[in-house]
C-alpha cells in the first residue's frame, strides 16, 4: 500500500502528531490488533515498540501506576533497570520531537 493511501485509511493528524484511527463500531482500539496480538508486529510504529517506556509514563510515577491499572504487561516479565527505561524514553523523545517540545 502506498504511504498516501495508508495515511488516508488509517491515520489522522492532531496539531503535533499523527495518530492511528480507532476502528469504527468495534471495541478494539487499533485496526491492526488481531486475536493473536499485533498484526503488524515486525513493522509496528516506534511508539508501540517503546510502550510503556514513554517519557510521560517513565517520568511520572502516578501516570505509570494508572497505566498499569489497565495494561496487562506492566509489572510482568523481567525487571527493567531505570537507566534502560530512561534510554527508551529518550528514544521516544528523539523520534517524536514535536510531541515533546
Ligand atoms: S502494537 Fe501498536 S500497531 Fe500493533 S496492535 Fe498494538 S497499538 Fe496497534
């Protein structure tokens, strides 16, 4: 699919960001979410690859805890050192500078 067609079908723009449209009339939050998980895992967007290590979550204990109340992955798996979490958050900042100015 050409980028222009992809954007027309799946993306909308806010002042600082491009966001994926939620599917209409469906309970799922993302058009690429399949029963087996992310249907585009090998090429998923950077923000998906880095979640939940986003600056607004890593740097805000309350926001992290709130996200953990609905995200089944937070608090599971191996312990991630804070230095690694901050590096990932910085990668997010570098990738989306307009969203974090
Ligand atoms: S990882 Fe990202 S692209 Fe994949 S299903 Fe979840 S929100 Fe959608």
